[in-house]
């Protein structure tokens, strides 16, 4: 027995009347009640509402293709009223609104814009994503340019951001820096990049590992003042502009403290600044209940990581570039083996997340506490398991290997491109090959791959150039579910939402140990590893493409083509 699916519109004047009555009874917006009553998906609801009321409908892609006209309606007021002013080529204004039932919205629009306008409709999620993508630039630049501060702007929660040891200041530059910090934290950015240029400064955020431009500031003098303000906050030398400087600062946002690491670098256009945001409370929320199985590894890699992490002694190495999730993986592994029966000690730079029942030591270079000295002291503290945040020098490498050989389980990271490059790194640092392979349980190389937003994912047909660049030209793609994210309110227009870890794990067999000691060619090591079941990074990433979870462009960005 088949089920007939009605293609008739769900929205009707009768349903709108019911929504009005329910909204009056519950004191809620009519539009929100109507969407609930319709039980339609957001895109379908907006399309039917536009057809019912005679408004053209725009999604986030259509919104982003037009230029904003915040000179007609200030950004703060547009945010408050839930609308976006756009200017078309014929000189008319297009005002995109989210709630057509809002009192007086059309009369206000005609009076505020003072010229012929056309009203259009968009879903609130798409409008919020469009406005959020421009929030940092518009609010901060408005402050610097001395634009009038509206009542809505005064109510912004950016005022909650204050420095621990510096009083409030109302100067435009201070407001610009505070606004940028606040907006980056709100957007869950990991870094803020302030890049000086001859004409001013560009502001970028790193979100999900990718830099996104959020605005720019005109004027070289303003750019210098911004850098000087950051130097003051981080207690750096404001008069020194010829050498790099590093520092830290602390801000408070809505009652929680956030650490920010600051790097100042001289350039031909002035000075650049990178601010790394360390939101420990947000990290703690993510880490609560952290286990290896939520990181995204495939079942085979997950089982192998758990096996080498549960050995009674030896060394577990995780490798990858900065920002590839190495520390998170080690935290997850330690959380799983932390039964309370073992003494677990870590030395980190910095301690990013506090683990209950684990002694965690922060590196303090100024006081002479580096990884090597800290690791020596840890070994006198009767540990069972040790985590070394990063092996940077031969001394730390030697001590870590000796610790693994003397009955300790050592978790650590090292920077390398793949599991085989790690072997060369340790040989280059002068570690004895026999001692190294005797201590080593396994090496995990990992990357973080952005996942296509499930809400706006759409089928994609890659061109021949992309297939050639991906090494798939002429390959059978019948098993691949190729998709691309179009951009929507859920993903802030980026087309991706969240990341998954992919990894390759080299488990040390006796044959592999003998080959490493004999300094066999890397090519031969790879052949034996593949024969023994090692799955390389690119293969793991392409599996996500097959399942429709990421794109070929993203795989090419984070992994090498073999």
C-alpha cells in the first residue's frame, strides 16, 4: 500500500489566522508560531510564506551575492530589527526581513530608507549568519570612525569584556580591540590575525583551522595604535618595533576568564599581531566526558590507539602540524586510562585543560623550568604514566626514551608530516635507534578535516582538474558520495560545520623494529607498514569523501597526494 504525499502548500490564510490567535495567547511572535504549526523544514517554510505574502525569498547564498547597504540602515539597528539592507544595481534598495508580521516593519523601512524599496524574505537563521559574518568588522570599524553609538550598540555585551589589571577606557582604539576580541570569542575562533598593510589593517579569524576575513580598517595610524594597544595589554615594549615579541593577556567575558597568547611580528608595512584564544571553560565543556571514540577516528585506528595506550610501559607518539588535535587526542587517551590506580603526571606548555586526578605541570621558561628539567623532576616523583606536551630538543627526547625503557608509559607529541618522518626526527636528535624502537609502542599521525554542514549539503560534480589534483582522474567514483556545503545559517555561511580527526597509526612489529635499526629506506618501511595493515592519512580522509562527510578540496588541503 503506497502513501500519497501532498504537494499542495501547507500554509494558508486559515493557518495564519490560527497562528495569530495562538501568538496572542502565548505572547510569542506570529512568525515563530506559524513555523511550528506548519511543521515544515526552514527552507520550505520560508518559500511557502514568501509565496503566500507575495515576497521574493532569498537564501544565504543569494544574500551573500549582494552588497550590504549599512549606510542606509546602521548595522546595529539592522541587527536589532532583524533585517538586512541591500543595494541593487538599478539604485533601489532591497530590504530583507525575517518576520513579515512584525508591527510597522514596512512603514519603518520606507521612512528610514527614503527611497523606493522592495521587501524580501529570508529565514532568521540565514539573516543571523549574514549579519554574524560582518559583525566584527562593522561594529569595530564604526567605533574607529566615530560613528554615532546607537542605543542597541550601547547594550552590546562587549562591555562584559574587561582586562584583569587595566581599567575601562572609552577611546575608539580600545573599543576596537575589545570588540574584535569579543566577536572572535563569540565566533569560537582559535586565533585572531591583525595584518598591517600600507592602507591600514586586515582582521581575520581562524575558525575550524581556516582563516576567514572579517573586516578591515583604513589608515596606517589606526593600525599602529591597535598594535600599541595590544602591546600595552600584553605588557610588551611599546617602543620596540624591529624585533618579534611574545606575551600574554587575560580578558573576562560574561564572568569567565580567557587567556590570550600574543605574538607581535615586524613586517614591511608595520607590525602584525596574532592572538591565540585559550578559552579554558569552553575547552572544559568540550573535554567533559572526552573519549577517543568521539574524535572521529575509524574503528581500526581507534582500536589500535587504545591498544598502544593501554600497554604497561613504552612510548606513544602523536604527530602532526600545529592545530591538528594532538593534545586533545592525548587528553582523551589519558582520560580513558585514568582509573585512579596509577600516578599520572604531565608537563605542558601551557596546561590547556585540567584533568581530575592528574598532576599537571606548566612549563615556565623564565624560571628555568623547561621540558627536559621538568621531565627529570617528574621521574623522581614516582609516576606510572607521563605526558610530555612536546619533544623539542635532543635532551628531552633522550630522557623520554629512557623513561619509556625503565617501566613508564610515556605519551608525547612531536612535529612531523607523517609517522615515518618521526623516525628521522629522533635519529636527527641523536637518539640511539635501538633504544628508540625498543621504547616505542606506536606512532599516530593525525589531521583535522572539516565536515560538510549536513543542513546545506548538496551533490557536487568535481571537474577534471580537481580529480587530477586529487589523484582520482579515471578512478571509479561510483562508490563516492561527492557533496559540497552551499552555506546556511547553521554553519554561518561557511558550508562546513565541525571537524573530525583522521589518522594513520604505525604499530611497531619486530620486523619493523629490525628494519629501522638497519636504517632501511622509507619506501621499504611504507611497503611493510601497508602490508601489515597501516592505513595512511590520505586513505582515511578519502573514506570521509566516500561517505559524503567532507570534500576533495578539504582532503587536498590537509593531506598530500601520494
